[in-house]
């Protein structure tokens, strides 16, 4: 039993060590196999339309969600590939920072978000973003 557990832990460690991750826009476009992958997206179907921007920030990616009247949320980290269309943004430094435009319900339910799930459609024309208290559908800006 102990041998099985140790083997599983070693395999998990190896798979994480070889995970494909990006800390720059160029690396992210490489993961998606699309050199022109948009880095600005606009939310669809919501009352308060958010703009999602991914940019370089030192040795990490900066993910910013902007509401029409100000900052909604932001964070820095890496984006890792899970499958052909599925990615996860790992936010460092205490997690996603809520801005003044985030309502109290999202802040309360969301807490400190450290991972954001990103699902890119096969034609790369739609991005779905989800976290513990948020789901959004985005189109290229």
C-alpha cells in the first residue's frame, strides 16, 4: 500500500514538473499553437460587461478584468495547459485581487481565488472563464 502511494506521489510530481506552462504572452500563444491568439476579450451576455486582458508583467502574466467604470479583478501568475482546449491560470501572491467594481457577493463567495479555469473553443473564437463564484463567456475584442 505504501509503495502504491509513493508511486502515485512520484508520478504526480513528474507530471507537474513537465506541465506546459506560460509566463509570457509569447509562451501562452505557443501553448495555444496560435501566434495571433487575442490577449483582449470582452464578456458576452452580462449586465456589467467585463474586458479581460492578458499581458506581460515581469516574469509572469498579468490577468486584468476591467468593468466599464474601473477595475473588477486582477492577478499575476502563469497559465498551464491541461488539454487541447483547457487551461488553468495559477495566480500567485495571495490570489486574485478584487477591485472596487466587484460586488460584495462575488467578494464574499470568491474569497481568495488562486486558480482560474480557461476553456478556449477549438476555433479560438470564444473563451470561457470560471472560478469559484464566477462564470463568463468572452469573445475577442
